[in-house]
């Protein structure tokens, strides 16, 4: 028995599809090379079909491409990646045909068939008339914030399964992990924390090459590219130099030599992720250079190896004075990166967090989306629930990601949503995609709360197909991992789907964010960050609350294209859910909902707690109807969630009652 759950790859026996004769015969066809990925695709298909249907299919492989080994590494553009990963499934003469221009496409086809069977859909009906699938995004990436000592920054599911005591561990779980994420369409993975310190700085030295090469091979066998987070100041920290100035010839020469070594030793390596000039990490600003100078220097050298540099836009002043109302952290991304739009070289991708702050339960969309027009862009979201319940509170994030993707930026007349931009379509970008800070660890169930697995599963599914609906994805997750009993499926859907809205209700109101316990970020502390240096303020006093980010305040609202800028700039037009992000308003201000700000705060907090109680009660009805281990795990989390929700509700309501002196219209108990 493994020491990890098999989640959606459990391949337990299914009752349907048993009489589908087509499932006995498969053909893989197309212009692909028969390689390790095809071998793995065959293995997976046999394992899955045998497990679920108790039959052993025959598989014919008819790849027609020439073996490209020996060819020079080429920088393949995003649209080419997406083209090659496209696949079709059809049923011909009682056999199932999966065809693609790449072995990865074939593998995705296999996982699609297996998912269809696992969800107990009729394979024949699904594919009778043939279907083609093309990934919405070229890069679909997971970012691990795993440290080499085994800890995980913002990890809520145990320790790292990549590292123990500064060594890389490769075992059965590693291979299972590759299968798990490939099965939902992930094609890229960064295996170390963006804060590259201590041992991690030595990843690009011979101390780790052998293991990294091995790991890279495992991932490559599932169509997953390996990426490393890089210490921008490697020249100093491991090179013994006294500079990391991107325009310094000695610095460039060091990187040239280093990259030649790294790419020779880790042939599958696809590139690097860099957090520079952020939260104490070194960067080009130290030398009076721009972010583009830093990114381009590395990218120019990496290009020779067909590699890319993913450069994060999370650059802001984290040593602010809370008394200073002019400096606005929300502005920083745009202010630091917009002026160089067009200057970033073609193998640089800017990785942009969904909001201008930091993964709050509600934020506006970063104005860099729709601002940048001549730069490769990638969206960064966080499925590690740092600010959204830490895998204690249930918070299904896919509805939030759908909102983000659907946001209209007005960068162009058509095809201007965030989804369009990151697909590469809007600006015909060379590279683009989506990354999630992942939520996995070595806990038995991978994600701490079993239901948080829906975010890992869902992120991959959504990254591959941004058109999928949250409910569809939730249903697949439940059917594949928990139960195919319709009433169980519906009950769990009724828990997952509203869970983000519930979490938002009992935590920070109207887009203001924060109010969390400093450092740990779990639990309520309304003033926790109010008099601190991080630029995360609510500015509440006895009359009102919110941050003035209008033209009369910090001017952040004007970073958006019209009409978004005018909408956000006006307290009358701004949507309620973001109104305190953009405006400082009196407690008596009347929202679109017809409620005052203060009454809204009271109402949503009481409702949020009550609704959390109802979610927990729904879960209780599943006792004996789902696996005991899963039942107990989620029940235990719900107990902690309810405690947390009660604290948030009572603390937020008491805080604002005491500040404002305004009674709750409904006379409920406030302390
Ligand atoms: C957040 C998080 C940090 C992380 C940072 C980042 O601020 O709390 O732990 O390092 O984001 O995205 O780099």
C-alpha cells in the first residue's frame, strides 16, 4: 500500500462501458515520434482500462515522425506548443483512434478516455462523431514553493516530497506525481521556491545535477518541462563575484559559462523562474538597472538552449511607512513594468499575479493585463490557500479563476479578456500561459484537506480548457476521487461551489483584503497589518473605511483602460465587491445592494458564518457514504473552519461596531 492517495488516478472498477467493444482496441496515430511518452501512454491506458473495466485492450502505435534526436534544441513558440499538443479522439471500425502531432497529445488523449470512463460517461456516445481538443494555454505550469530543507513556503499539506535535508528525493511518489499532473494537462513545473536561498542557490551546481537530470527525465516522460527558480545574485552567492549588475561583462560571462554547464548537465531543463527585487530578494535595481535589463541578460544567454526566462512582476516596496498615504503597493507592478513594454526580449515572459496585491480572496485584476501590449505574459494564481483558508477552510477557487479569466481588459475591441491574453491570441504573443503556486505536500492526500484536491485538479483542467465550467470540473473531481453516487456528487458540489463566496463573506468585506494574522496569514486580525510596513492598509476610522485609489487618491484606478478606469474611479459605478479597494467611504454610504457599508459588513459576516455551518452539516450527511478516511479528514477540517469563521465574524463585526458606534439594524449579538 502506497503512502499517498491515488486521487483521480485510482482506476477503481466501474460498471458502465463494459460492453463497449471499441475499448478493446486502440490506435495511436499521427506525426509523432514513438518515445518514452508513448510508452507511458500505453502503460497508463492498460492500467486504467484494466482497473476500471477489467479488460486488456490492444494498442497499435502508428507514429510517422522522424526521430528528432540529434537536432539542435530550438526555441519552440507557444502557438507551436499548443498546436502540437492538440489531439483528436474518434471511433473507427470498433476501435478508438487517438491522433496527434506529438506524443504528448497522445498521452492527453489517453487521459481523456480514462477520465471519461472514470466519470462513467458513455465513451461511444462521447467520441462517436470525433472530437478535437486543443489547449487554451501553451504553458500550464505549477510553481512549487518547496525549500530544500523539506519545508514549503505557504505549504499546508505537510512537507516537500521533492526534498529532504537538502537532498533531492526521487521515488515512486515522484513518478505518480508526474502522472497525476500530466493527467489534468499540466506541461511545466518549477520545483523550487521563488525565494532561492541556501542550498537552493546550488541547484545550478554539480551538487544537484545528477538528480535534477533524473527528475527532468521523469517529467519529460509525461510531457512536463522542468524549470528552476533562480537566485538572481548567483554571481555573488555562488560565483564569488562582487556584482550581479546585468550590464557588467564579467557577470554576463559568468552566466554564459554557467548556463552552458547547466543545460549540458540537465538536458530536459526548459528555463528559469526569477523573483528579483522583491521582498528582500536581490535584483537589477541594486545596480540602477531596469527589470528588463535583468530579464533580458539571462534570456539572451538562455536562448541558445531553447530556454525561457519567466520573470515575476511581484515587485513593490515592502518597507513602506503606514503614515504615508501617497505610496500605493497596488500601483507598483504597473509602475515598475509598464514603461518597458516592448523591451523584454522574445524568450522572456512576465508572470503577473492575478491581482495587484497578493492573492486575496477578492482583488481587482492586475492592470498589467490589458496594459502590456508588446510583452509575453503569464497569469499567476495561487492554489496554495495562503489567504483563502490554508486548506483548513474549504474554498474551491475555480469560480474565482473563471472570473479572473473572463475579465475584459479593453486592450482591444475584441479578444481582450485575460483568458485571451494569456492564450496568446490578443497580441499574437510568442509565449504565454498560466501558473499556479501549488498546494501539494507529502500528506497522504496531497493537499491537507481532501477537498482542496479539487483546486489542483481544477487548475489543471481549467488551464487546459478555460471554457470549462466550475461545476463541470467539480463534478469530475468528485466522481473520479470520491463517489459516483449522484446524491453524494450533488451534496459535495453544493459544498464546493459556494465555498469561495462563503469564505469571502466571513472574512474581508468589499474587496479591502488583509485583516489577517501577520506572518501566518490564517485567522482574523483586523489591524494586524494596519501599522506595518507592507503597504496593506484598510484605513478604517470612526467615520469610514477603504483606500482612496481614485484620481484624488493614489491614482491606481487610472492604470486601467477605459471604461474600467472610470468605473473603478467612481464610488457610484464601482462594483460593490471592490468598492473599498478603490474608495474610502463613510459607513453610511449606500451600496448598489441598497445596504449601507456597515450593514453590509454585519450581514455578510453573520451570513458567512451561518453558511459555513450549513456546509459542514451537508458534509455530515455523507458519513458512511464516502470513504471513512476522507470523511474524517474533511470533518476535522470543518471543525477548525467553523471556529475560524466564528472568530472572523465576531471580531470583524465587533471591530466595526466599536469604531462606528452604529447599531446592527437586526439587533444581533455584537461584542
Ligand atoms: C507572498 C507570500 C510570500 C511569497 C510571496 C511571493 O507575499 O506571503 O511567502 O514569497 O508572496 O509571491 O513571492
